[in-house]
C-alpha cells in the first residue's frame, strides 16, 4: 500500500519543512530561468507565446524541478539528456571526458529524445568543486531551422528534410565559443539574427539557473541538496500513486481519427488509447494507433508521446489548484505512468521517418486520455476540448531580399466542466501557448488582422457549455507563403453526460476577386498573393451535462453577449426569449415537454 505524503516525508532523511523549502527554491530557480529566456528572446513564439520549457536535472538526467510553461516543452528535457548520453555511447565517448565545466550543448534530433526538431534544447552542465553535479536546461521553439519550407514543415520525405539537426553538439567548449557550429547555424537558417539571438537567450537562461543552483548548494550543502532531490522525487511518486489508486482498476479504451497525413487527403489516421489502472500504476498503450506515415506527420515517442501523456495525467490527478499539499514536478511524478507504443507506429516512428509536425496528434491523444478517464472519474474531467490547433507559419521576402517568418498557434477551447463552462479561446491540453498582440503582428510583418474574435454559435450546448473557439481573418499586404500544421477539419469536440459536441474547424483562402477556396488542415508552402485573405475558424469545446439543466439566466446572458441566437436558445436549451427578456413560463412549459 502506498504511504501518504506525510509518511513519505517522515521516512526520508530531511525534515518535511526543510524539504518543502528546498523544493520551493528549486521550482523558483526553474521558473526564473524561463522568465529570463522570455525577456531576452528575439522571436514572438518565445517572447509572446512562451513556447518554452526550463528545468534542472541531476547529473544522471533525472528532472528535479521544472518551470510552469508550455507542457510539451518541459517534459522532454529528460528525454533530450537521455538522447545526449545515447549519442556519447554511439560515438564511443566517455561522458566524464566529454562533459566539462563551461560547456554548452544543443540537441534537437527527434529520434534522440527531442520533442521535434524546431524545439532546440540548450543543456549546460553544473560543476561544484570539480564534480559534475547537475544540468540546467531550456527548450524553445525556433523560428526556422532550414527545413524544406519556412518556419514549419509537414510534407517531408524523411528526417533529413527537417533542416539542421544536432545531437549533443557543443556550441561552447570549456567556455570557448565554437565558431564553426555558430557559422553553420547562421548559414543554414532563413532568419539567422533571430535564431542566433534566441539561442543566446537560452544560454543566458541556463547560466542564471546554474548560478542560482550553485547558490542553493552553498547555502545548504551539496549532500543536503542531493538528498533533498531524491526525497522530492520519492515524494512526487508517492503523491501520484496515491491519486492513481483512487481511480477504479480496469481498462478504459477510446479511439478517434485524425484528418490525414498532409499528403494522402482521403486516408484518416487512427489514434487508439487503452488506459489501464492497476493499483498505483497507470499504463497508456498507444499500440493500436496508425502505422507511421511517409510524411513529417509522426510523433517522437520519448520526446512528445510520453511527455504529453504525463502532462494530461498530472493535470487530471495532481493539479496544484485542487490540492493543499506541495506538489513537485519531477521525474518521480512520472514514474507510475507507463506509456507504450509499438515501434513503427504513428507515436513511435523509426529512422529515417520525419517527425516534424506532431502537435495535433498529441492534442488528440490528450483528449482521448481525458475521455478515457471520464469513464472512471467523471467528476475530475471535462467534456471534449477542441482537440487540435492550427499551427501556422507565415513567410515572405522583404524589400532587402531577407526572409521574414512569423509563427502563430491558433487556439481552440476547453470543454464544459463539472462546475463551470469551458474556457473560451484558450489553447487546450498540451501546448497552452499565449497570443501575440494584433498590434505587434501588424507592426512587424506585412499582415493585417481584419478580425480576431470568438467563434459564435458553435460552443457545445450543456448545463455547462463548452468554451468558444476563435476565428481570425488575415489580409496579406505582400505575396506570402504559409505552411499549416493543423487538424480538425473533419471532426469536432465531444459532449459529455447529455452535453452536445461542437462542429469541426475550417480554413479558407479568399482571393482578392472574392473567390473562396476551402483549404485542408495541412498545407506545405502554400502561396497567397497581396490582397488575398485567410480565414481561420477553430473548434469550440463540448458541453457538459444536459442543456435543459442550464439556468435560464446563463442562457440569457449568452444571448446578450451574442454567443447564441434566440432560435438556438430555444432549440438547444429550451429557453424562450421574447421582447428582450426571458419568458420563464413559456420556458418551463417547453422544458417540461
């Protein structure tokens, strides 16, 4: 039987109060690293969207603290360090000889632990009195890495078409800048000033983490910090097992289908999740999912499939907002969660398959894990969130014949929840990035945002309605190219316990002469002419509970806000609105039918 958190703390060598103090200090360091990176970055995908991760790991690669930023960026740091050690082994190198004080490594190979190749990890060793004691690391999505199309890429032949790949590559060697690598990057990306600046911001972030961690070691002693790290991981594991044990044992199975692979438009791709609870252990088996595809629409197993699964489980079972005790985010938290996917499948592709475009697959994976949990613990889950995003890169050449590239995440919305409506226009599930202000976009790029608003009349009806997705209209002020890493044009979100689902997303190219072309959810290197427009409509969240149980006042407020019409208030919710107000008697008669 799993001990409770207090018993675990009492059994460890460090007293509970000191352990929580050290744990809080470690978390603060990881958080400060992320904020340093955001403040120093050049690109909006880091500076505004905060598509980053930051953390501290033991010398062996176990994570002891992480910043609270984009979920997919943080969990993969463990796998990236593992991939570095695999690289050393393949090269026949002794890590003790290769890793030196003052070194800085970069790593982004998707078959060696990276989340996907645009997410470059910067990893620095921490030395104390000549001994390698830890790593500080950051992950960040980079504007361009020289792939087949600017910014993002979907229809790729293999991993070598993804752009510039790095495996445990030193950019600083014992404090000395490795100019050959910096020159290689500068010569092989479309936006070198931004990419090199963002890499330097990551290095500065890791240096801050190193300085703060060494200060903690000086304050408490290295052995004390080492023991505290082990205790915190043990504590995190105990908390997670305790929550898993509350879920009824059994296997919960859910299946859904992605749009396509970006090339074969008529072939849907199966995502299959079997969630098995056995005491304090939870297994997520993805082996029934589609075979790997011959484009870049695959998912790195360790770098993306595992971290996405960890995050969803953690969000449902050990969310900090629902617990009074301190909950660390470390390798121990992940230990009771076992993710499986057969080699050669969509969630575990083999070399040399590309795995560049993977966010929508893990979004749908996360939504299916949520749906599987809803069969066992409905009081802790929600209706279906918009299980997709439209990840879009815009690009062109300016008057100086230099590339401009802009990447944005077009968000969906959350599903209705047991006690409240779903959140409107908030990135759901595993990415959770932020918006870039419209004014900033228009000042920086030849784009005009004609509207950016909630998508009305689409949120899933329910006692607690789904959140509204969004719609955006972009006008091009010069000839431009886009790549869309999207999904969800062929499915919507699901309702729960009588709640209604929400319709699919939609993308359109509106030419300057008014002709409308419906676009698929994935395009690579698609051309727009100056004066053309681009319409984006994301999926809204599903409803939770019977719409007839929604209080008539809330329905009326949605009507006043313009989210629904009088007709849908009557048809979906059984609420009669006449002469500017609710007719309560007519509503009661209609609901009694």
